């Protein structure tokens, strides 16, 4: 009984610590003050899409480095895969004054 409880508790902590992995690609210049960034997220929690948030944070940081503000002008997201949430998002944005 104690071993089962310990295994369940350990597994729960491990999953909680590793539930989401996100990554963003490089910022791509599309035109004058118009950019794109691709982000991916793998989550064990259904319905959680960290890819869009991660991409937005990277875009905002990029514009802030230029002393400008980020404004989203478009996005495209892939549907999640059954069983886990694998999301891909392309964010198109501008850096404005």
C-alpha cells in the first residue's frame, strides 16, 4: 500500500514538472516592420496551448528591444493531436511605435 502511494505520488510530481515543452524559432522578416515566429508546444494536458503564448512573448521581446510595441496581425495554428496536445503556431506581427 505504501509503495503504491509512493509510486503514484512520484509519477504525479514527475508529470507536473514535465507537462509542457515549448520552443520558438527565429524571428523571420516578412517586410517593413512585419515579422513572423513559429512556436511549438508539447503538453500532456489536453487543451493547453503554450505555443501561441510562447511565440507572443518572443515577438514582444523582439519589438521591445527596438523600443517598439508588438501588434499581432495574423496567426495560424495546427490542430492538436489526440492523446497529447502538440500545437504549432505561426504568429505574424508588426513592431509599432
